[in-house]
C-alpha cells in the first residue's frame, strides 16, 4: 500500500477562511445573473448612472448654445457684408440727397417724388441683400425680422409709396405725412449704414 503524505511546508502559517469567497463563487456559478443584479442595484451604479445623465445633459445644453451662437454669428456676418456692399453706394450716390432736396420743396408732388425715390433706394438695398422677388413687397415678405430689425418701418413706408403709385395725383400727402414716411426710410437706411 502506498502512503500519501501532505507536505505542509507550502501552506501559510495562519489559517485562511475561504468560506465567504467560496460562497460568492458558488452562488455566481449557480446563478451568474445574481452578480449582475447586485452590481445594477449597487449605490455605485446608481451614482454612475446619475453622473452620465448629468454629463449628457451638459453636452446637450452646450450643443444647443453653440448652435444658437453660430446662427447669431451668421446673421451678424450677413448684416456686416450687406453694410460693406452698400457702403460704396453711400459715397458714390447722392440719392439720399435727392430725397432730402425733394422734401425741402413746398410742392406736394416733390414730396411724393421723395417717397418714391426713397422706396427705390430701399428696393436696391434689399436686392443687394440677396432677396428675390418681382416686387419690393415680395422681397420684404421673405425677410425675417431677426435679420432686419426695421422691417416693420420698411413695410409702413412702402405701403405709402404704393398708395402714391396707384392713386397718383389723387392721393393727398401732407408735408407732415411725407416727413414721417421719410423718417421711416431713414431708420431703415441707418440700420444698414446706407446713410
């Protein structure tokens, strides 16, 4: 008969209790999903989950803010490029001087000419801004108020010009009314540094 002896020289000098480790290992072998369930229900996972939600929300808000900022920069660039393109007309043309000269007259027909000339300047400016349309009214309909803060003033002035154009000499325009309309055009042209 062969005798077997255990060499105890390789064992540690103190007792090791492997029962908790072996119990969890045994439970993992019996049900692998229990370890995953324990992890998902742990406080660490809950904190990690909230951290990821917070980071995701922060990134989403950052993206929304960046898109808004980029749109504002594009609008500002568009306005500046329009102002640069139109500025040359400011020095070359004396069209606004013609409008003012018509307004100095005491003749109501001259006041109407001032409104028509200012409206013609507005149409040229809007075309240079890149808006298409058969008439100035069609072009104004395509403009967003955020791109053209004096858009309502342009509409009011253009409506008076339409009355003058369609009713001709039968349309009565007082000097006070003509001045008010020209002030509306002036506000528009100053926004885009045309005058």
